[in-house]
């Protein structure tokens, strides 16, 4: 069975943040789980590198746009590696293959593309036009970038999105193109119900020249968000490559809620115009706040994901952002909450269960477990949660089992059995505990790959293979010093 999964591709105008890291981890978890179930997996991510914002930032830094894109793209690659995330493909929208295939797609869409005059309010910070209503509500100043909207009148190419409005709506309501959670599904349906307008998909080259040239018109470049959306099929070698024929449509596309409209209305419109099937599932996660507030430069509360990984390790990062950030809502990061989750749940509950078991098997049975029973628990809730991208619920189900192991140890008291000399009963109890831990390692494998591998290694072949140190050494709860 084939399984194609993608992240959205981060825009390289800013540093990688906690939200990017969380999305990489979520997607990697689904990819690892699919692989564990025997699917042939292709997991793609990358960086979005064109547009006025990049050109503007590069000019400020006295760099070429390409040099800035190279620098920033590498930072995302470094974060991906540090998180133990393993994509099969990393696409950059400045790759020649992407640019050439984007031009092929433009030509394939030509019956749905027309040129027209556009008058509207534009913000370079968003690379987006805004309605008169929005501009009035914000008193003419973009709230996210604290800069006045620009009144722009220009000739652009438009895509006939309005033509596909009903088909997109039908695909979402029928579940052919599922959007989860339901709140995001409802949000996009109400947006579609207001009527989808045709959308501008190019900008004049004399305004923005950092973009893919429009085929047959040297005066225009493709709008940055338009060519970015195409990455999901250009990375597969659309239209002729075997990978495209094999892996499209995507099983899951993972995005943040801020780009819902692009991925649940515009992207399906482009695919329908190309005569292609829609992705099966669009999973839309929320935002990560810090100490209850939105991350922002002005508040100075941005937390670098690398800082967290360096202090606590990749698996602890993965654990916190998949269990303690609600999968269907916005979540919050605080250093104190992270430290509490690390010490109380990872170190005390999981780490202790493994450590106590290893110590008892070594003390009472010379490190020999013997035959490990393969009883297995009901993992239906875990499987259902992962099918619905509810990472928090899946880990809740695993933690129930971990607490069950600690309870089993406390109830059975193997140290008391050892005093009675009942070796058979002691062997059975310890083998049951080891069996549970090995099963837990299998369930944790997509989430915490390093930890799962260590647990499997410890009990491999029914013998204890000790590891150096502990799974999660207890750490101080103090937050790192401000940089």
C-alpha cells in the first residue's frame, strides 16, 4: 500500500519556530506509523522561497534573494535533522525542476487563466491582497506587520476558482476530501458558501522580479503562494514521472490553520482544473503560544525549537508537542510545563518503569527474562486516534498502559515474591511486565523513535542489555537563561 504525506512548506523569511517544528514532528509520526503498518511511504517537506518578502529582506541584509533563501532553507533542514524527522524528499521552490514543472502546470491550466486589471489593497508582509472591509476594520494598517496597506492597480493573470466552487464544496461535504478537525471543515465550508472569487495568480515583474516567470509573458511572474502550492505534485515529478503516477493523491496533507483557505479552497480548485484527484485528508493544526501569548518579536517571547532540543533532547520535544498541545486546538508552551512533563511523565513514569524492571530481572534472574508472552492489549483507541490525527489521544492511550505497568509492579511486588522462593511465579510476573514494556515501545515507535529503539534493545531476545545512564535523566526545572 502506498502512503504519500506532506507538510506545508515554510516561508524562508523568518527563523524556524515552534509551530514549524511541531508540524514536522506530527507529519513524521504519521509517516513512521504508516511505515510500521507496512505501507510504502513517501514523506515530503521543503521550503517556500520566492516573493517580494524574500527580495525585500535580502535587500535589507545586502544579500541576493537566492543567497538568503539558501541560508534560511538550511536552517529548516538543520531543525528537521535535530528533531529526528526523516523526510524522503526536501523540495525548494527555487529548484530548477520545480520552476520548470510549475510552468508546465501553468500551461495545463491555461483554459482557466485569463488576464484582467486588479485594484486592491496589498501587504508585502502577507504577500496578499485584502478587501476594502478588512482594510477599514484595521484602519488602513496591517495588524500583523504594522505597515500601511498599499493601494495597487495592476494587470495580473487570474485563475477561475469560482468555476470549481460547487465541486470543492461537494468533495468536502462527502468526505472525498476530508478536512479535520470539524471546526476547520465548518470554517472552510462557510467561506465557500460566501462564493469563491477568481484569484490573482501573478504579479508584474517590474514590481516583484523574484519569482517564476509566467510562460509566454516576460512582464509577469507567478504569485509566490501559487507556485508554493504546486510543490506537492512537482516534488513527485508531475506530470510524467512514475512517482507521481504511483503516489498521488496524498493520503494526508498537514498544515497550520493560518493557510486553510489556500489548501482547502484554492489548491483543490487547481487540482480539479488539472483533472487530478484531491488529497484524501487535510489535517489542520492550531498555533503554539508561549506563556499564554502569541509569539512575537515585539513581546520578545519567541522560543527557538533548537534551544528546547539542546536542553531536553528530540524525543522529549516530540512528546510535549504531540501530547501537551491539543491536536485540534491552539496550545501553549511554557518552560515550567515542559520540565514538569519531562520529569513527571517521561523520567518518572516511563523511565522508572523500565529502570525498575531491568534492575529486578538482573537481581533476581541474572538478567534473563526467558520467553516473553505476546498477550497484547486492545489498541483500538490508539489506532483510531492516529487515523484522526489526534496525537494527544493516542499518547494518552499509551500512557494508560505505562501507568498500568507501574501499577502491576506495585501490586505484584516482585521483591516480595522473590523472598518466598517461588521462582516460577516470579519469572511469569517479570515476563508479563517486560511484555507490556516491549508492546509500549512498539506503540511509541512513531512518536519517540529513539526511546522506543532503546527499550526494544534493552529487552531484545529475552535478555537484559543495559544501556548507559537512564532513558530520561531528571533535569532541573529552571528555564534557560535569556540569550
